[in-house]
């Protein structure tokens, strides 16, 4: 019993150290199982860290990539110090009888996959640095020159993410080839072709929501969903209408997350949802956010049906009762920008007639 208590204390200390010692002002928090979240690198980065290596959902901003890599390596070292060396019996590498007895001195496995939920720079900026530092599995579906099959992590995304990255806005430099997705999908979703760190991982396309290329990522064994910028606990949803975003797609995407989620007692706990920005949530948090977005959509839709102009809708303040929680008059996404995006989603004909009619 005393040994068990000592082990719990050691593990608690390691978890606290992971959060406190992350470089560059970053913080790492454990969700459950092999799933962790790294905060402070732009968009949240969801990580699966285990015997098969590392899988990242999003890569943060370019300027934080070195700090992200250091944080991952630090977490791996801490986990490796307390690792159970018994084979899992499944997974891409642990299935092999050749490595059933792992070398305790072997270095941690590299980054294998990066999944991009969409094309914004705070979620794909670290692609080049982090993918170059990784090493994908050889064999199977290999894009590009076969001689480079084991060089760099694979980058997965919906095909619209690659299209957006290849044609950046005017004045923005095009990304390097290594920063682009190496594998894309175009249908409703895709699954990793094998278990990774003991569980299935699935990408699901959410069309015309935050952008036209959004994916949510489901970790089926851990019961964790990485939502990307479809969901935030800090702001109203960012709707990038210039890149295909639409308020109805956001509502549909939030409903899809709730469809996939299993609540625990009185909807507390259960499936954990990692937002693009903000704290880890459960389905009750997402349901509240979905209700808020739906109410504002309906208010603006009613105003559009009455023939109100954009300026009139803004003056009516359809978000007033939610502004203390989600509103902002400054920063990259203000309340006024949100209202305008909702209006233009619901009244597309008004876009060609300017800001007022």
C-alpha cells in the first residue's frame, strides 16, 4: 500500500512538472489515456503520445514550433520514465513480435502524424518544423518520392485545406512543400488505416462551417474529440466567410459533436471535447454553446426576413445577452465581425450590395 501511494505521488509530480516546465510559456494537460492537450502555441494542439509515437491534431503557429517540439520531447521523457514495458498487443508497431521486448534505453518514438483541422496559420504554422522532425511509417499509402517515405511525419487534412494553403491571400507567402498536407481526403471523412497508440482515430468533414475544409477528429478509445475552431470557449465562433464559412454549418457541426458524445452523470464528464481555443470541455459545455449560436442565428435570420440592413442588425445588438461571456470590441475577432459574418451567411445577396442597403 505504501509503495502504491508513493507511485501515485510520483506520477502526480510528473504531471505537474509537465505543465510547469513546458518551454515558451506552453502548458500540457492530460485528458485521459494517451491523450494530452498543449495550450499556448496558437490554436490548441491535441496529442496522442504513446508506444507508437506521437500524433498531433494541429501544429500551432510557426514561431512556437520549436517550443512545441521541446514540450513534446519533455513529455515523452517523463512518460517513458514510468512506462509499462509489457506489450500492448495492438497498434502499428507494438504488434510486431520483433520488438516485444523493447530496449529501455531506446529514445521515444517520433511524431508520426499531424492532422490539420483547417488552414488557418495558428493551426498549421508549425507543420514544416514539426513534420520535418518526425518520421512517418514506411510502406502503405506513401505520397511523393518513395525515397522520402520515412522522412518526416505524414500531414493529413481535407483536400480544401491543401487548396487554401496552396493559394494564400494576396501578400502572404506560399508555404513550403513540407508544410502542405501529404495525404488528403475529399468525402465525409477518413480513418487511420491502423490503430495508433491502442485506438482508432477518425477524421470527419464538417463542410461550410468555420471554413470550407474543417475536420473534427475523434479518438474512439479515449472518448476525446478535437473540434478545431468549430468550437471555442473564449469567443463567438469565427466564421471565415471568405473561405467558405457559414453560420448554419457551424450549428450543424456542433450538433454533430453532440451526436458523437456520450455524457456521464447529468451530462457532466463523459466524452471530452478539445476546442480550437480555450479549456477542455464536456458535452454540456458544447450544448450550451450550440444553443447560444442557434439563438443568435435565429435572431439575425428574423431580422433578415424583415428586410433589415447589416447596419440595422448591428444596431439591434442580437448578441447583447451573451456579450459579457463571448463578446469583444478588440482583437482579431470582435462581436461586430461575428454579427456581420452571421448576416452575410444568412443574406448572401446583400454581399454584392455593400455593407448597407
